[in-house]
C-alpha cells in the first residue's frame, strides 16, 4: 500500500470549513484513497473514499488532484464533535486487501469555539 | 455501513490470567474480520486477520500462541489474550470489511480497553 503524509496537527474554528491535506505521491492506479477518523477512546469511523473523482457524502467531501498524488478532506462546517485524529489511507480495494489498512500517525484536528 | 460491537468495552485483569474479547458483526456476515492494537498516543497496528472457519493470519511479530483468534461463525470473532502481562495493556479494536462492487470499506468496533495489573 502507498505511504501517505499528513500534517501532525491542525486547528479549525467552529463553523468554518476544515481542510485536511494528504500526500500520497506513490499511489498506484488501482489504489483508492480512504479517510477515517478516530475520536478519543473510540474505534475509527469511516468517512469517505475515492479513486480519482471528487466525492461527497453527508459527512465530508474528498478532493483528489488530477495526478492523484494528493487529496484533501473537507469538513464543510466543523463542529466541536469533529475534534479527532483523521487518517488518510491508500490501498487497493480488492478483497484480499480488505482490512489491511496501514494506519499512519494521522492529523489531530482540534475544532475550537 | 456495517455495525460492529465489541465486548467487553473495558477489562481489568491480573497478570497471568487470560482475557477473551468478542467482536460481533451485527448486520453483516463477515467472512473476514481484523484485529488491531493501539497503544496510548500511537496509531493502530494490525495484529491479525480472522478468517471464518480457518486459521487466522498473523502479522509479523505477533505471537499466535499468545493471541488466540477464533472465528467460528460469520458474525463472531474472538481474541483471547493468554497469560496476560502488563505490557499487553492496550486498546484492542476489531473491524469488518465489506465489499461494494470490489471496493472494500472497513467498519470498526468501539474497541476494548485492557488493563493488566
């Protein structure tokens, strides 16, 4: 699985958009970008994933650059409950890779009032 | 997405005893489940892949005789920490992978916090 690089920490004001970057310059053509978050003392929560097109769901938007070497997770209106560690993971989507997600250190997002 | 539960949510035990942690997939039949371990202020580390009806696959450096995994049904996998020691104190998390036309998404349980005295 491709290695990812994320900033260690970020702050965001409540109500503003939180933009979390991720670099994955060695991503291969069949690898997806997945985002998870982990609120303190809880299991990770799936947020969104994509291959090359931008994706949006009820939680967030995922913007993937055209060369696929980086992506940005956008929380449009951050709330205090969005404070968590956000993990960007790149891996193949085939059955044999299911679950073999390599978690890096992630980005600790702190949403401030 | 899949709903995954774990039991117990936290457990305290004496050194030398064994502890069993259950992971249940409540709304999805999971042929494969995964077990992770997370130490304080660290990221998740995959321990093993639990396969229904067959032996688990362990990651390098994880002792299979110490961390016994049983996946007897499509909805239940158990992790038993045998002869637990204080260094086994950690946050243990299981996950289920689901497929959506070839795209596997993981759903995680809430975790079990183990403290070995």
